[in-house]
């Protein structure tokens, strides 16, 4: 019986039981690919997802499929990642899709939009809703097939030289914020600044900007923002569950065997879960350390939240009227979001709220 036919008929469990798996791997070609990341190597959790992925691919292929991982700027400037994968300069890229909303606003829906899905809801939309299908239809125009590969969970609201007291404090605020969210900040009277992660510290220190957001306690502590901006706001209403994606050049992917394609999918799914698990595990200790060091937490004022929500919904309507690609994906996304929020309000939120009261009472 031909080996590939045997694999299809017996299934993976049968192959393993028969001891044929090593032969299947042995039959595959040796491959060497390059993956460019949008992130610096110093951020071990967000950059590290690509390393986790590459390691898994190597392990599952007996070392025959090797992927070298390169930090942002090493092979190409991070803003050129989509172009690099699209043109086949590199086979793979790992990034936050909303970095490229300047090409098309629809990119943002593959990552996070203000008052969007949280991390679990985003994963549900992608895997069990229409998210994967719709975004793959969109990415096809860029010669890219994508795989979900990481989520930070809800992010913090940023570091401020002075705390926000009311909506009036947004006027003229020079705020380093992820590109797409900046469009809502603008509508609130703020002045969004698109500054790479490695340059934020200096900009805050010199007073070139008034505030900056990045991810959350673990990464923010590594970047030292607490040393130059003592006030730490929450929540990051623009990033309730930002998803990172693995972009793969379609031609390169199509040339892979069915086994290697399955391995890429499985390794990306593993890295997807691994990233959020790491952030969830590391953020609590980092936040405690920041507070012990003098960081002052503050909750974003309600009038800012309400105004931002109103402006975000208006923005989405405006984009839908002009961009049919956005409209097609957003209509599905928005319906899914409504159902998810109502479900979470019945059960998840009620449980979390009760447990929060126990923690605040010192019972946990």
C-alpha cells in the first residue's frame, strides 16, 4: 500500500500504533524557512511565540523542517512584514495584524479593535465562527494564508505622566497608542503617536509624549515605563483581546506536503495557547512588583469610556459605508460580539465578579 494512502486510511492513531510515523517524516523533504517577527527579541513572551512555533515544527518533523526566527528589523523593517511575506522575500511573518490597517482597515479586525472581542471570544470567532474563513478570504488578495498564533489577553490602558481625571484631559494628549486605536483617540481630541516599542521610553522620558501604551505589566516592566511615567491606567479599551497571527506566503505553503501543512497548523495552535498562558501567569507578579515600586494604578474615568465607545461605533459605521471588505467582515464580527457579550454577562462575568469580591476581602 502506498504510504500516503495508508496514512489517510489508517489515521494518525493507526500510523503511530503501527510504528510508521518515523517513515512518514523520513519521506518528507528537508526544508529551511525564515520567519520575520514584528517584535524585539528582548520581549520573550510576544517574540517568543514564534520561537515556540519554530521549535514545535522542528520537533514534529524530526528536525527536517527548520524555521529560523528573526526579530523585527533584522531581515526587514517591521512595517514591511506584510510586503515581505506577500512577495516571498520571507516565507513567514509573525505580527499584530492591526499594524497594517494603513493598507486596509480590515487588517485591524484580525487583531483587535476598540471595544471588540476579548481573547476567548476572539478565539471562538476565529475557530468556531466565521472569523478564519472571512479573514482568509481577505488575506488571499495579499498572497497570504494566516494562522492564529497568540493573544496577550486584555491589555492595560497605558502609562501617563499625569493621571486622567475626565474626558477634558484627553484634549491635546500626546499618546503613543496602536495605530487603529489612534483614530478613536483623535475623535476624543487626543494626538495619537505611532512610535515603535524600542523608542517609547525615551519619548516618555523627554516629555515628547504624555502617555504610552504597550501590552501589560510583564512586558511594560521590561521596557521600564514605570521609571518615567508613574501612573498606570486600565483597561486598554482598544485591545480587549488582541490576536497575533502567523502569516505564510501562499505559494510557499501550497508547495508543502499535506503532513507539513498539518504540522504548521498544529504548531501555530500550540503557540497560540502558550502565549496567553505565559502572559496570564507572568502579569500578576509583574503588577505586584510595579505597585511595590511606586506605580499608581487608576481606572479610566467613565465619561472617557462612554465617549470612546460612542466614537468607536461611529467610526465603524463610517468605515462600513466606504469599505466593502471591512463591512463584510465587521458585520459578522459585530453579531458574534453581541452574542458573546450577552452570554458572558450571564455566567462568566457573574463568576468573575464574585471571585473579585472575595479577593478584595482578603479571602483568596
